[in-house]
């Protein structure tokens, strides 16, 4: 069950401090399960709502496919969440409002009256996946399962060689143990067949990178983990993405269903209690590996043999 607490976040303005109360004080730990639930909210709940409307009825939560999914995985989906008034606003209801209209949720429920001018990133979206994309991945391997640990992030994007654009198509951000990170990386590679996966290899993470590559070979799914050493702080790396995300023709586009990653883009650079922008540091890795390696991939040409067999 989600924890209940009433907490205010102070923000300084000229001459005084304003306290903003948040309905969702701390995000759930397993955002991967919530991403699946939000996909059902977007795709499966709507036909059910339309069918109920045609009967002259209002669809109850118990009849929503997304709510049935939530009930099946409630323990995992509630873990780590802290809400201010669960007797009135349930965690499921809050997360549904967040998925339906993130901007209104931030303003009305989270006390974040930030204007568009205050935000660093203004992401734009891709709609249709192309078969010509070259797929790349990235992993920020932060680990741990406790509430104070950093989440790890696995991202996948398709590089459009014609337009020189990166289309982010998969983002899984959650706290996990080393064994879970290994399993999730192998599962992502099995699904997407990335040409290369950028992997932060500072300090002990280099040993982890080689260990994960050996595990991938054992599982029959080689992991092309490319070590990338961070030489500047995460703030510098994340800010460096700005010119590629904003503008009339941005180089990085996003899928609208990637709510956790989009939430980090929306919040940056405000300090957060429920995440440390691991999705954005992984986005920097993904941009780096895709933009520097996509044009260097060899092209295999089919040549008709000579008539003499040469």
C-alpha cells in the first residue's frame, strides 16, 4: 500500500518562501510496471469508455483494463509511493491523471506552476517507426533496491540516417539489483537487437560492463556494451542535450508513451526526491553512441558475380 504523508516543498521567491503541497510526494519505485499500465490507459481503456458511453453508462475503475492490471501487480506498483491524501485520491487515480494530462497534473496536483518559458526542454514526438532506423541502446547502471538508491535506466532509440535524428522508443527507469539489471539488458537486446549500447563505465562499472557482456554470451544474446567514461558532472551532460531537443527541427524525438523520461525532461533542473535524472544521463549516453557510430556502420553491398564465376 502506498504511504500517506503530507509534505510541502518550499520554494523561494522575492522576500518570502512559498510552500507547494504535492498530491504525489514520491513516485513509485517500479516505473516499468506503471509504464505498462499507462499504455493500457492510453490504448485499452478508451474503447471500454466508448462502449460504456454508448450504453449510457460511466465506466467504473473496476471495469478498466488498466485498473485490472494494477490490481494484479498492486504490491509492486505501490512500493515506494508516498501520497498526501490516499483516502480521497488513490495512487491509481493520481497516476491516471498524470498519464492523461501531465501538464495539468503538475500544476493542479503537484503545485508546480512552471510556465513553458521556465522549462529547459520542450520535447517533440515521433509517430511512425521506420524500418530503416539503426537501433542503439544506453544504460545508466546505477543500482540498488532501497528507497535512497538511484534508479538505473535502459534506453533504446532508432537513428534515422536520412534525417540525422534519434527517435527514442523505449525507456525503462527503475531501481534494480545487479541480477535484475542483467536480465533486463538481455531482454532489451533480445527484443531490439541494438548495434551498440552505451554504458557508463566509471569506477566499478567497468568491471560490471565486462561481467554483463560475459553473461550475455552465456545467455546466447551478446551485449555490445560500449564503455563511455563521464568526465564532467551530470548537470553538464544533461544541459548539453538542450540544443538537440529544442528548436524547429530537433535532433532528438520521443515517443509520447515514455512518461517517466518525459517527466524528467519536464522537471529538469528542479531537485527531485523520487529520482536523480538517471533517465536523462542515459539519454546523453544514447545520443553519444548513436550520433558518433551510426554513420560509421559498414554497408554490405550485393554484387552480381562475373559470368566466369569470379
